[in-house]
C-alpha cells in the first residue's frame, strides 16, 4: 500500500493556509495602489480550499491572483506558474511553512496510524509518498517516520497491479491512475460532494471520508 503524506498521514492544510495568508498579507501591503476590493485579505478557509487545496502551489498562485484581477508585473505579462513573480510568492510560503514545521512540528491524522498498524498486522508493507522535497522532514516532524517501510520523494517503485494507493489530491489520483495501480482511493476528509466528484472524475475507484473505512475487520 502507498499513502500520500500530506492530507492522508499529516494534517498540513491548516499550516499551508496560514502560510499563504501571511504571504499574501505581505504581498497586498506592497500593492496599496490597487483597489481595496481586489486586495482584500486572503481567506485561509475559502480561498485556500478554492485555489490551493489539491493543486500545485504555483498553479494555485496563478489561479488566485488571476481571479482577483490583480495585474501581473509589466515585464512578465501574465501570472504564469513558472514566472519569477509566482516563484517568489511560492518561495515565501515555503519558508514560512518550513519555519512553522521546525518550531511546532506537524500534526498527524490518528486514523492514518491505525490504518498503517492494521496493514502491518496483515503483513502488508506501507510506503509514504510525496511530491514534495520535504517528505522525510514532514514525517520526522510528525514523529512517525519509523512507521513506514519506505518513504519516497516522487517516483514509487512497486508492482502497480498489486498495490493500492490512498491520496487526497486530485492530481495524485490522476498520477496513480496513469501509473496503473490496482486500486486508487481518494480521501475527502471534509465530506464535500464537489471534491469527491472531482476525485472520481480523475480516476479514483473509491472515495472515503476517513481511513477507518479502509481498515480490515479483525
């Protein structure tokens, strides 16, 4: 079994939301010449869920700033994910997230540990995976790195048809489906019908609201 680290094992959404709020607070203070209705504060709940959850961070920045109608720098012409302006904002959020993680650690979803324990009792190896460079750091900050048989940054070596994948982001569902894994499970902890629908559209065979639904009966 392969489980995603962010959203499945660790509860990082609130940390990222707070880091983005502080990032855009700084950004908007430097844009005082713009109308107030487009520089209103970033909402760590609604704006984060709409523009950032389940997306690459650069794509989220592009979507958020475009939706607000904020003009891009004159020398760039558009809020492209690879543009210098977008990369600067992503790097700022990255530093804030890392600083929080180092000071406070990272919370863990309790049901993830119950699932890993159940898999071990059934002699099923479990790997934790993330596209982030900080996969090992996240698990270490959460104090759970020893719970997994493998920790992978990016590409996973496994026998796809005999492997189940549990992920929370639509993009990861797509990647797992393209990888030919035998079972792809999408996780929608908030119970949002629209989000669950997107997970199904991306290729999830099942969508669950919590990992307890995946624990085999004793």
